[in-house]
C-alpha cells in the first residue's frame, strides 16, 4: 500500500472512492461536503436521503454519480471541543471506518480530505498525525487489503507540509 500526497481538488480525482467530510445529516453542507455534492450532482443527495444520516466516527458509501470516482464514502468527523471530548478516537474511527467500507466495496484506491480541519476546527497538526497513524495501523493489521493506494488530499499548503513531514515527500510504502 502506498500513501501519496495530492494537492488539489478531491472532486477531480480518478480513484475508486473519495471520502466526504460530511455532517451527520449527509445532506450536503459547506467546504468539501458542498463541493462533492455540487460535483456529483443531484442523484448523490437523493441517495444520501435514503441513508438516514450517519453517526460521528462512522462511514457510509454511495455511488459517485457525476464524479470521476466510482464511490463517495461519507464520514462524520468530530467537532473540536478542546480535545477532552473523545475527539481523537472519533477522528481515528473516521479513517478506519472509511477504509473498512472501501474494502467491503472492493476499492483499490481511496482519497481522503483532511477530515474535521475546516469548520469543525480540529487542529491540523493533530489531525494529520491521527490520519497517518490510523491509516498505517489499518494496513499493518490488514496485510491482505485490496486497497493499494491512499491519497491524502491537501487543500492548503499548511496541511501539505504537515503530511510531507509525517510521511515524506514521496509517500510511505507499507
């Protein structure tokens, strides 16, 4: 498994699944959630309505519709409340559950945004550390995974530098 850093628009990625940093309702919102819903088209919202929301730390899958990605995996990250409200384990669960759902769907490639670091206010350095550690832990436990490529998608230079520091400029081979 290879972890790669990608700077740019997650809605343009030609991977099996992109991860949506969604809200509990799964009905669209701002940031990456709104961008994914706009790019995927109205059929995504219609399918999301059938899912009846999602708990924080969990993940659910839909088709990608008008996106280059075949699937969208919707995960709900925690709102940062200072670190004393189980935020770290909930964020780690977002990455693990997204990988599990991708695996169940037979995905070979997946792209993650920096979950919870936008309007949910999670500190970027802590979130990046949790993301990379969680992804590495998953693949160390699942040696037979069908997923061969994981992309960490960066919307800003700060996040990109944090990921580069954690996994190196060329990515991390597990």
